[in-house]
């Protein structure tokens, strides 16, 4: 497994900042992707979902205004529509996401990141 870490990070998010602190305590300096500034495209989102082993609906931030205004709670929306919405509105993506090799984890709670450090 590679020792390269990538952190999808929002510096305004306390959980993202906690993730960085946890990694720093262990001497890990991840490549930072400020995903609100550089949103992942659809292909990257599909790759992240595969690494996470989750569905698009499982990584949607349902408290965001875009979630409501886009009607994303509708069960009629398929995975493609949800991924397209996340690509267009990256604030909808749960954070932080830590990637190591072909594995990824959402850092909520922050301690979940430890599963990728072994």
C-alpha cells in the first residue's frame, strides 16, 4: 500500500481541521485538496465512492441549502443525478475524506481516519 495520503479538506470545517491535526500528530503530511475551491469531477466522485464503499446518498450533506433547493431528498433521483449534483455543488460532499492508495474513509468521527493509518 502506498504511503501517499490525500485529504479532501474544508479549512472552515472543525472536523477537517481535526483530521489535519490527527495526521500531523502522527507525522503525516497529506496532499490537501480544498474541494470547495477545486471540486472533484464526476469521475473522481465515482472513484471516491468506490474507495469508500458508499452510495452517493450516503455522502450527501443533507443540511446544506443546496440539498433542499435541488430536491435531493427525492427517492426518484438516481445515483447519477446525485453525483452530478455533488460535482456542481461540492458543499454537498461529506467531509473530510482521507484517501490512502485505493482506500478511503470519511473522518466522522475523526478517529475513523485511524483505519487507514495501519
